[in-house]
């Protein structure tokens, strides 16, 4: 194809011409089947192919709700009005809540009437508490407990034991600083 051809710009994006034409699925019809119609209610994504005359005839006689009870038809109709999403009548959603403000996320306690349920403000951790957290220890603790835990962690995190793992080295540095802090405070 030459570059000056009008099809040169659209060439890669054109749909290829079909190599075979569908025939109309109506018995005795030799026309091309260019129009699709759903095969059945259970198979809406599978199609039958007809010519224009026969697709009009098929669509006129096709009934999605054939063989369904009134209750089934009403259920499908109501479900289709909200695109098959769950729904509930107005005013019913809040019935499950014990308190009218239960659905409100009240992080600061502005709407709560019960004082005991208010959250206590977070307290800053002291250097000793941070060091104990690094060593995975809790108060009350003696210097001997700290020393034992330190020895265990040093053996686990030593570069020779971890093949030079950088994360283990960083953790070992934190453990050393925590031990130094606790050594000063507990001595």
C-alpha cells in the first residue's frame, strides 16, 4: 500500500472484511444473517443471527418473562430499577443502630453524651519506654533482664549470623542504642 493511498492512514485500524458471511438462521432463508438476537433468557450473551425481516419477526414473538410467575416478574422488575444492587426502603437503614448518631464517626467525642467512652489522650513515651519496646520488654524490669535480652538479640542480629543483611544491621544498631539508654537509667 502506498503512502499516498487514502487507506494508508486507516490501514492498521480497519476491521478486516469477514471471510465468511453468516446466513440467516430462519429455516429456508438464504439472506445474510447480519442482525443478532438473544438465544434465550438463560443465555443472553449467546446470539442467533437473522436477516432484518426475520430478526423483526423473532423479536416480536420473543418474551423474556414467558413462563414466570407474577412474583418473579415483579422481583426482577424491582431489581432492574436499581441495576441489580441491594436496596432498602427509606428510613429502615438506621433501625439496626442503637443510637441515632451511631453511624457518625465521632473521633473527637463532640457528639457523645457518655463521658466514660471518651478516648484518653495519647501519652508520649519516655526514652526508657522506647528502649524497652525495642528490646521487647515490659516494666517492671531489672538490669539483669535487660542484659539477658540484649545478649540474645545481639546473637540473632549479628552480621556474621545474618550474612551481612542490612535490615539486621539496622535493627542491631537500634538494639545497641536501646541497651545503652537502659544501662544508664537502670545503673
